[in-house]
C-alpha cells in the first residue's frame, strides 16, 4: 500500500514538472513515506531524517516532507522533534502535498496537516505505473474498522472508506489502455468493500466488472480478512477466469486463545474451513499469510499451534513478524509479555519450517507447464526473462523466440530454486 502511495506522490509531482532523482544531494524535494505497523520502520524514519536534514546546509532550497502513518501519529510534534523538517502530511492529505510543499517553500516555515477527513484525499489520485510496467496497483478503499488489538492501522489510516466502483472501473480502464495487463486491488480489508456505502456493489461484483475490461488479463487483490471471506467471494475464484488463483489470507496465529485476544473474529477451525472451501473450488490456489509470533500471553503450546497451521494449510510463502507493541492499541496494555529472546527463537523456528514447506511447493512444480506473464529481463542476465505464474510464483526462463514484456508465455518448469523457478518456453499461450 505504501508502494502504491509513493507511486501516487510521483504522479502528483510529475504533473508539477519535478523529475525523479536517485541523488539526494541534488534533490529540491525529498518525500519520506512512512509506515508504523511495527516499531522498526519508525526508527528508520529518524535515521533517514538524520541523513537528509544536514543536506540543507549546502542546499537551503531543499524541502523535506514526511507523510504516511508515522506522520499521522506524530502530527505537529514531528516538526518539534526534527528541526529542519519542512512538511508533515497525514494519511488523508496525500493529494494536498504539492500545495503544502509550495507553502513551506514560500513561507520558509514548516507546515503540518494531519486532520482526518470524511473522505480521505488522495484516493482518486492514480499511482504512476513505472515505464514498461505490466502490472499496476489500484487502491479501492482506505482505513480499517476492525481494530485488531495489536494494530495501529485504524488509528493512523482512519475509518474504512470505499471508493466508488465507477471511479475504480474508470481507473482500471485507463490502465488497460496504457498497456497494463494485471491489476492488484488494494485495501486493508477488501472483503468489506462497499458494505458501508449505500447502494454500492459488493467486492465480488466489483471483480466481475473488472473481468469485463478488455486488455486486463489478470486480477489480484490484497488484503483479505478471513472473517469476511464470503461464499460469494470464494465462488468468484471459479467464476472469473481473470481472477488469479492466489490469495493472501492473514492468519496471524494458530491458537484460538491468541486469536481471541487479538480480536480477529475467527478460530483456527473456521479459517481452515474457508481454506478447504477455496481448495475444493480452485485446487491449485496458492495461499500466503501473515504471522505474528510472541503476542502477549502466547505460550509455547499456542505457538506450536501456529506451526501446525502452517503445515495444515501449506502456504507458498509467509510474512512473519515478532510482535511489536504499538502505543495506543489495546494490546499495549496487555501483560504477560513474551521475552524478546523467545520471540526471536519462535520467529526463527517459524521461518525454518516455512522454508521447508515453500521449497516442497516449488519442487512440486518441476515438470509442470505454467502460464507466465513476462515482467522483464531476469536479474541473472539478458538471455533470460522473468515473470509470474497466476499463482504469483516467480519463473526465470529462456526463450528461443522474440518475447516482449507483457507477453503471456507457456513455460515448462525445469528446476526449483529457493525463492523462484527456472523454466523454458514451450509455446505462446493460445498457439
Ligand atoms: N489489513 C491487513 C494487515 C495490515 S498490517 C490484515 O488485516 O491482515 C500487515 C501485517 O503486519 C499484519 O497482517 C500483521 O501480521 C503485521 N502487524 C500488524 N501489527 C503488528 C504488530 N503490532 N506487531 C507485529 N506485527 C504486526
Ligand atoms: Fe490492522 Fe486488523 Fe485492520 Fe488488518 S484488519 S489493518 S490487522 S486492524
């Protein structure tokens, strides 16, 4: 989501004749887009500011802006804490950033704007697809009303707000006209899209309308909340040919006691039921998930249930984190803290098990033929191409015939590496 917001910021400033540079010493403007889901990214902001603010001694015209979740949380106080910082913009002010930068430049005084609005600004700004991109992200909603006990998102992104389906369809149409083949629909909890806006269509219906857009070959979305994974949405995986057999379904923990304290609204058994339903409809579906280890009160037995779930579900990949206390959340007041050493140990065990599972899944692909959407040359060298299967597995492959980015190729998988597959082209899809 932050990558998408950064794309929107690039778009806004490209319209103002700014150009992107990788050299911070020659920049007129540095925008830092932040995340505060865990503590570490917050610390990264302060070290980045420590590097960039001194650049103003040589270039007094340099303007430095900080946005995103950390900016939202700190507001004005960030300006006090970091003298030399010019602009603080909140998660609802993304579209006003050019004006805030201009105001700071003109007045030579720091400015801050972090109020929550009834309708978050920036939702209608299109993220600028990188040149030659085949895939683009489209924000369909912002904010979250779930208030999981560990999570800061509802506090820094505000209440859940869905964009109108017409605006989303229009944006996807424009992307298709610009050559985009794959769209990734984004929201903190896409399954509840439209439910709180009167007369709006459901998320599954939105997917159905995007399916009809010519030029779009693949549809993906993230993130889904297991409690809101409706039968209608599960059925969409079978009904919509462009909807990729891939789902990120954050589990967080395998123990019902921990899930309850997290306020997730499902049990391990009800999660598994949804996974089974999905697999009955789309047997090849690839699943990924998020895991938090060391949540307050998580015993060794609780943790082992998370490992059991990893084995039962068989995820392609997991994103796993040590629990990090977020000030102001309910869990910040929970006692029964798990020691950091224990968290580290659980994280390592969780990742070691997942490495084995991921490896087995990749190995099982060897010999199969996959449809690969070509995203560019492989990192290994110009003679190889790279792309993704519908299940989002990365395949690097050689091709004897001419290929261009955006092609859909039929590729035979010949080898499995740690995080990717190697293959060779069989023939173009459809030929
Ligand atoms: N809306 C998504 C997730 C948003 S945050 C969802 O409901 O799943 C992305 C991930 O960060 C979460 O899934 C969770 O695994 C992790 N996360 C959130 N708060 C955290 C915390 N306090 N400590 C550690 N990980 C956290
Ligand atoms: Fe955070 Fe829960 Fe909302 Fe996801 S659903 S953003 S974890 S509060």
